[in-house]
C-alpha cells in the first residue's frame, strides 16, 4: 500500500512540472493575426500549382542534320596538282578533342566574309553551305569556270578540320559562401564570371551552364538573362 502511494505522489509531481512548464511558454495572443486569404496578392509569392516542369532539351539548340559552314571554320582541302602533287598521299589531321572524325587535306580557313582563298581562282563564298556543296563548288570553279583541271580526272576532297567557336561570358550569381556572423551561419551570395568557348551548334544555354558548374541550385533565382551584342 505504501508503494502504490509513493507512485501516486510521483505521478502527481510529474504532472505539476508539466503544467508549470506549459505556463512558462511564450504566447502570441497579443499579436494581431491576418488570415491567409486576406493577405494582398502583391505580398504573396507565385503559385507553384501553375508552374510546369520544362524539358532540359528546351535549353539547347535543336540539332540539325548537316553542318553548315561559317566564318572561322577551318577546312581540309586537297586538290590534286593544285594543293598537293599528283600521286601524293593527302595529309590527315586528327582532332585534339576526339569528337570529330579525322580530316583530310591542307588547312584552309573560312574568312570573316565567308569566303575561302584557293590558288588560281577568285575567292569562293561558302558561308551556309555544306561540305558536299563546297566540294562541288570548288570542282566547278577548277573544271568548268576556269578550265584549269580536266573534268572528272582530278581528285578534290573537302573535309572539316576544326569547327568555329563562339566565346561566351557567363555570370552566375547563385553561388555562395558560408560565413559566421554574430554567432550564426549565413550564406553570402557572390557572383562568378566564366569565359567559355563553345563550338558551333553547341553555343546554347544548356552547354554554357554545363561548362560553368551545371544547373542552378534550388535556391537560385528562377530567371536567365541572355544578352547578344548589347541587347537582351
């Protein structure tokens, strides 16, 4: 009987401690509360229910079936008896990055105006053409227009040694460093700039992000500004 009484006293003491602890908790009854449905729309964030997930493929350029030439491309051109002696083996160029196939011919850069300079003929405009179109245009210039080479008897090869590149400046502001201020840790946002060279047909937003650290984090601002030639 004494044991039961001691247990009852202990239980009552524990309940008394709980009640005193609840009484010491702060209350917010004195603060004016505003129901959520009465908060002005200007103070509310955008509704996530209206958001749609976009495919990452929309951040890149649409792939094309053929490569169209442009300024700063470097071609490999072999024209028997013109660029290379008869019977010689054409030079072979192996790409440094390993993403392109080996190219055949002597280096011929496409100039800023989209033309190439070859011996004994006027400059040829190849901007916007494919490799096959360029090869046929060179063949016509040497065999039909100028009659320097006999039709069908000369070997003419046109390949691509190096694709043109686009230099892009990427400024990212979602990166941050953790520092301790007044005893608490805070994340200080800092911008970071990168200069990257993107090959033709890969100069898009997805490749620019991948080259500079990947996609933004969940706490990054949901916007991207693209500036071309000083205009957005």
